[in-house]
C-alpha cells in the first residue's frame, strides 16, 4: 500500500460537539483485566505532553501542537485551569486526556485518546466517561465541549455521541501533512 507523502494537502471535516448537562450515570468501573491507574500531572514539561500527543495521534495527523513554541505550551500546561491525566497500565501510558477549564463555565476536552496498543481493550469508553465526569466535577462547569475530525480514529465521533455529546457545527478544512500517512486513514 502506498503511503500519502508528507507535503500532500488533504481535506477533512472538523465536528464540534458539546454537552450542557452532567450525565446521570455514575463513575464507571474499570474494564476487566489488569488494573489501570489515572495520574494527574503536576506542571508537566512540554516534552511529556508531546510524547503522549505523538503516541496517541501520530496515526491521525495530530501535528498542530508541534507548531506551538515551547513557552506557550508550558504556560498552557502549567495553568491551574488545565489538567493532564495519564492512563497507566502495566507500567506504561495507555492513553491520556487534557481538560481545559480556562473559559468561564466551559470545560473543553482538549485532547483525548489511547495509544494504538490499547485500542479495543475497553479502556476508551471507560477513560472518556471518567474524563466527562471529572470535567463536570470542576466547580462552575455549565458546559463541556470537544471536537474531532475525519482524520481521527473512525469511531471517535460515535464514541463522543454515545456518552452524550451533541454536534453543534461542522467545518471543512485542509492541511498539508508533515508526516507520511496510511491512505486508509485519509477521508474521501
């Protein structure tokens, strides 16, 4: 299979979603199997966030964070209204989420995902439901937002909708790939 080369312009659609009420379900139990742990990062260095970002997003053209200057990324990560949570199992990161509560009354699930080795293990729904309830536990939360795009995992949009997010708008965009990509992961 021929890869789509870096430097190729590709089109994609971004879907913006929101949730305006706390879900009625309780915190979910961990999936069966080996135990997992969620750890909040205290003032994480930019390299740590970028490592998680790349581990989760490299197959989905997550590239934007690399354009941010180190100081800007550090300022965001060290803001008390931003929290980075890492999911560990078997001694290594299986995924993460980042909650951004810098906008009054709104918590954005700015980043969320699993590393390829953890996809299909049942951890995704558990991690997402946990992230959603953690956001609603923050004082003053009146709305939660998230966005996904057609370059992301093909089940991402359905998973967000399954836990209660509703689509509020869509935007068509294009980008130039900075890394080669599997053509099966490029939307038509």
